[in-house]
C-alpha cells in the first residue's frame, strides 16, 4: 500500500485522484463521476489505466534520475538524448517530456526509440535497457488522456 501511495504522484493528477477516492476512500465510481463531471465508464476506464500504470511503475528498477543520468553520460553524443531518457523514466509520458523540453512529441518518440536501439550495444546496461523496452511497449497505457471539464460544478482534488 505504501509503495502505491509513494507512486501516486507519478500518475496524472486526475488518475491519482481517482485511485485515492476509489481505493483508499472507498468512494463509488458513480460518485467520482459526478464529482468530476464525467461518466461512470470514464471513471472505470481511467481506474484501469491508472492501475496498469501503477503496475508498470512498481516493476521499475529502483534508480534515481541522477544515477540514471550518470549511467547514460558518455553513451550518447547529444545531451538532449540523455534528458529525454531521464525524463521518460521520470514521467513515462512523451507529451509531458515534450512540454518540459519545449520540443515536439514526435521528436521525443523518435529520439527515445533511437536511444533504446543505441543502448543495446552496452551489455552492462541490460537492466536499464529492459526498463526502457518495457516503457516503449507500454507507451499506450502510460500516455495521459485529458478531457476538459466544461461545467463549473466540477471539482478537482489534488
């Protein structure tokens, strides 16, 4: 339970709210839907996505961003590739990395996939490579889906 709570801040805020309300505060999906002005199936879908994302995050090797940056240093010619890899580890979200680095999501995806291929030539980084390959194969469940709320009767809990 504590590991899950420790990783809630790595989820998109709405998904973290849904997990908190549903699993920890025992709120019904229909009540969460009313609170956020979405449908109950949307809450169900987002809870499943958040659960899948948490499973992925809990399976990651325990490595800090600084340690990861140190391991990747000297393995790539361009420093942006290191930043992309570190930020993809931190956020698991291409669009979030693109926003942070002020580049396109397409550039992030291209450089991320190219960097994974480059890591295959470093057998000493096998565990890191596996982490990134798992991230790459799970990008669909890890991407954040945002639907704007248009009602003023809706509240966001953080």
